[in-house]
């Protein structure tokens, strides 16, 4: 596929190698490894990202996880690199065992969703919000959680409900409670 093509994965295991697609609908199956760049949109309603690889959401792209109470997994050596807008919708749960998230765009919770690590191992699992990155809780009256070690060098804002940071981390960026609450609820948070 090319950057103008759309891809639908609903039941197969796919190794994209170093592919770029315009849009991707993942509604089953598994993307096993490699680097996959999405230029326009990702709609993720089912399926998973397997053992190792890199998902790059290009500048200006949108990614939406849709499925209340549903877990969306990415594997132990996957990196999600968000340069666009990433939306954890409703009560969706983005989960990894040993993967990382690198955010230079907007990562938002439009509901009471969760981003978490389920690893029992000794690896450092990481959510890095770089200096140009934004993490926002924009709707939902309950709590959303970041249950991964967090490095915030950008801006984190709660516009609704509570955004709970439960695994600690190191921070040089801003935390803004704007009609919502940003709560440090676990782990050691170091402000530099």
C-alpha cells in the first residue's frame, strides 16, 4: 500500500515491513511487527499490535480507539509515536505489557478511558509527552488513568473529570486543571 491507500485488517496477521498507508481500519487480526506509518486516520475497534514494531501517526492524522470497556493491546516492544491526534474514546483501555508511547501531538481522553501497562517485569514502561506534546482529558465526568511511568515535558490538561497519574515519573512541563482535576495518585513524581 501507499500513502493514498486505505487498509482494512479484520482477521489476518499482517507484517507491514516499512509501509505507509493513508488510512487504516483495524477491526480484528494483528499487525505483527515492522514500522507502519498512517498519514490520515486510524480507526481501531478490535485487533492488536503484536510483539515488536513502531506505529507512527503522521502530523495532522487522527487515531481513534472505540469500544467501551474494551482493551486495545500493543506488544512488548512496540512504540506508538503520535504526531497527530490520538483519541481514547469512551471507556476504551489502551494496554501494553512492555511498550512505549511517544507523544508530540495531542493525546486525548474523550471519556473515562485508560492507558496502562500490565507488565510484571522489570522493564521501564514509558509514556513520554515531549515539549510540543499535549495530553488532555476533554470529556467524561469520571476518571481517566495513565498507568505507565510518565515523562511530561509538554502540557497536561484536565478539562473534565479527573486525570489520574498513577505510576510516577519526571516532569518539566505544565499541569493544568481547567474545570477538571489532574491528580498525582501513585508512584514518585519528580518535578524538575
